[in-house]
């Protein structure tokens, strides 16, 4: 028997931790998007050292057809891959070689080409001959999912929307797997197949039970075909024949099964779906489609009221193992969300895998996918927004920066469990706020009352402090919010008393970063005494409490081009700038592990306390005002700032970091643009070419631009703002 026809009996007590690099090469019309290029991995050999340093010993890695033989199956260029495979060998990292990852193949074939399977097999043989040390392969990642997105929904090439095309794309890929493994095993007889697929379950209203049954039968097709189970008794045999697949092609799978040695389950929080025809029950914005018989919406099942234990990684892994009785690995664990939710999701899947392993089920591994992050997967790569989701590393820094997720991977690889205070609280998929309709009773799963470690936020009555409170609540972070008059940070006894009472793991001081008063007339509010932060900093350092303070760009002078970075000098000198700079230095002196966030011109959707709101109030009252036209700033959307700062805090970052939306504009241009966008008379905004010595400057970062473009922040501000500026609201003061 070959490795492909025998059941693998070896089982370890604890799943291994594997890694993966997001590597999709997706064709869109006549252009290709390559995730290794867009995340920068293509140009960074040192990424492999970083991955190995996490403790990763097994890596899903691309040896993709499109990158090796893009123009001609007879021609192959392995130069990039040779360097990396040699490096991985030096590092002692085993490779699970991926040959096609959501692709349609090179330009000389496609998913509907009947010659596709044989061409893929030729590539597979070439890879096996080139790298005889590779013993595990994934010839095609997620054949069913790729067939759906490419040939049923029309997202990816060949952009079809017909069931016959879907059937052909699926059969071609699965037949390609069979032929590829046959070719590989002629070179490497003991080669193992690690076959991946998303097997999320579909739920529905009773009326749509027939459609849910259809989709739940369909989700097994990749594995059922490879196991040789799609015979005449299978529900999908006649359907595939009806869609144009000859019976002899289906019989070939029965005659020559290619069962996976390891079944790879790719599972995400929204993998499971709920079909709902009840229009009155649908959430706002839900898209309604249909099947020709009924109209319905396809919703996230995790947001519906289903019996406890219906959704989640554990029931799906159990279902797969029981159906096939083969070793199972979770081959993709990634969540494009905030850092705390990323940690919770990894912990959720890791815990589920270990529980099942404890029951005696062979759960081989859990794979941390997208170690280097991914780009534009929130739009299935259909838009080029460079919407980046970090992974174990954040590649937006000059060198990939280890995140809290990477630290958790390192903990798991060392034999420990993930440990971070944010894990005291449940992920959004377990909180009651997730539901489309409020629950009749509390269902959220939480720890014992009062056991979750908290963040302390000062002050809740300041605009920026309020923003941190709102975003922390949205992210499920446990926090205590204090008003400015509830804590005197200059009084040691007061600070110690508060820390002893609440025992926070982190302290966010966001009470005085933004001063709108007199911004352009030189009559600024007094700068804070530099000594004020010394007490708080020293006590936090002694108590082991992570400290984050938010500072203002009033430190740095005007600029006509470029942006001020963290190492830029505080110049030209002035009293207020020197005081603010001294305050930052004082914090770092007394707490070397503090994180100082310097930001600029914060505006938010919730209140009228920020500078932009005050400007719009003036315009709404028909008051003309002059704003600097020759001094630029970096307007910063408060929710973006809070999210980015919290991510850095959770990551354990220290030192000074500039956080502002990506973009620079003069206050004159900014005010006119926003006034026009909210329906006010932009002609009331007049240019002032005097500048003003203290007009803020554009901020940039040499440590990493983490926040989205300014246009994105403005667009969300216009959609989310609580205040609607018009003459009536201005007159009423509302």
C-alpha cells in the first residue's frame, strides 16, 4: 500500500502547531494578484528565520504553478523557490507544499480546461523531482471553495455563474489532485496528501431546509470525491451528471480513490451560514437572493439564535473526524479583526483541537495561517484597497514586527497555553452583542464575575478618553473608566489606591492630548506640567502595569512638505513645545516600558468636543472663519486611533509611536472639504496664510503606518456621526 491508500494510525497526544504563509495567486480577468508580493514576503528571505523563531517546525508553503511556469508548462523557473527551500532545510522546517492556491492556473489553462488535471500533474512531478525532501503536498487548496468563487459566483477567473461550469471546475481540480499525487508518488512513494477545504455548515429556517440540505451535501464533495464515495448512490452523482460531467469521469474517482492522509479543515468565525426568508427579521443591509424557488438572505450563522454547540470549530472538527475516521488538522486559523479577537480566535480553535485530542480523536495540528498577514481578503481581493490584516507579524513596519498573536504562537510551540489578559473575556462570537436580534436571555459565556483583568482608562469625560471607552467596549475589553476628578495622577497615594482597587493590567492616560482652544490664535491652554506624569509612570512601572499615554502633535512645528516622524526634533523651540516634549521624556524616564502615542487633530463621530466639530459649528452658525492654508496636519479619526493604539498596547509595544490617518491636508482645505460633505457653506472658510507658529504638522511614522487613509476615515465619519450640522441644530446647540 502507498501512503495514499492506507489509513494513518500515528497519533500524538497534543496537536502540533503549524504555520502558513498567505500565498494565493488569484486571476482577475487578465491580471493576477500574488499575496506573497503584496505582503512583501517575496522580497524578504529573513521572514523564514522569523517564522522558525516562533517555534514553527511545519510550514504550509507555496510552490505554485503560476509562479514557476507562468507562460509555458515546458519552462520552469525555480530560482526564488530554490533559495527559500534551501533556507527552510537549513532551519529544520518541514514543508507542506502547495501547488495551486485559489488559482485558475497559468495563462495557458484555466479551471474549465479539460487538460487542466494533466497539466497540474506535470507541474507536481517537476516539483517532486526538484525537492525530493518534501513529503507532504496540497496540490489544490480548497477545490470546492475555489470552484464556487470562480465558476458559480463569478468572483475570480474564469468569472462564470453557471452550475455546469462549477461542476467542471470542481471535477478538474479534484482530478488534478489525484493525478498530481500519482505523479508525485512515482518520485516520492511515501508522499502524503494533506487536502484542505472549508466545511462550514449551513443552517436555515424550516421553509429553506431543503436548500440547507443541498448545501450541506455539497460541502463534502472535495473529500467524498477523493475518498471514492461519489458513486450512483451519492446524492450528488446524478446532479453532477445533469450538469454535464460524464459518468466515466465520476467512476474514475471510485476506481482510483485518493484519500487524504490528513484532512485539512479551514475554518473561520463566519464559515457557517444561515438561510433566512423572513424579510421582517433580516438585519439592515442584508442582501436578498434566491434559488428560483424562494428568496432569502445568506447570514452569519454565529449571529443567529441556534442551540448551544451548533456552531464553532469543535462541532465541525468532530463532524469531519467522525465522517472520515482520518487524521484531521486545522489548516487555516486566521481572523481579520482586532488583536484581542485574533488572540481569542486562536485560543478558541487551539482549545477545541486539544479537547478532541483528549477524547482520543487524531487531531494532528492547528495551523496559524497568514503568519505575515494578508491583503484585501475582506473583499476577496476584488478591490485594491491594500486593506491589510496582520498575523503573527505586522509587515507594515520597516521589518516585520512581532504581534501578540506571534507571541501566543511562540507560547504554544513551547508547550504552554496562550496567556494574555484579553483572553479573560470571550470573543465576539460568544458575546450577546453578536446577535442580529437581541436574545431573550443572556447567553454569553464569561468567566467568573470579577475575574477578568481590566484596562483602566483616564478620563472618560474627555473626548479622546471617551473614544477609548467606546472602542474598548466594542472589542469586549474589560475596562474601568475614570473621570478626571476621580484620580489625581500627581498624588502617589491616589494612584496607588486606584491601582490596588482595580488591579488593571494596563493604564491608558488619554485625558489631555487634544487642546482645541485657541489653536489658531496663539492663545493655547497651558501645557501640562512635565512632572505630572512622573508619579503615574513610576508607580505603573513598579506595579508592572502597562502604561499608554496619548500626546499631541502640538509639539512639532508647521511643515509644507513631508511629515514629522518619531525621531524628528522638536523644533522650532517654544515654551509649550518644550513642556510637552519634557512631559513625554518624563514618562519614559520613570517608565521605560511606556507606550506614548502622538496623534494629530482627532475628530470623531460621537460628540462636538473636538476641533473639527467646533469648526463645523461655526460654519453652521453662518460665521466666517480663517484657517491656515500653508500649514498641514494629519486629521485622525478617533475610532481608527483607538483601534490602532489598543492593538499596540496588546502587542506590548513601547516608546513613541505616531498614529494618524494616512494623509496630510491644510486646515483650510480640510474644513472646506468636510463642510461641503456635510452640506454646509464651504465658502465661509477663508484662507489664512499667516500659518501660526503652533499650527500642527503632518505626522508620519518611521515605525509603521498602521492606520487607513484619511479618505477612509472621513467616509466613515460621514456615515457614523451622531451630530448632523445644519442651521437649526446649531441654533439649538444640539
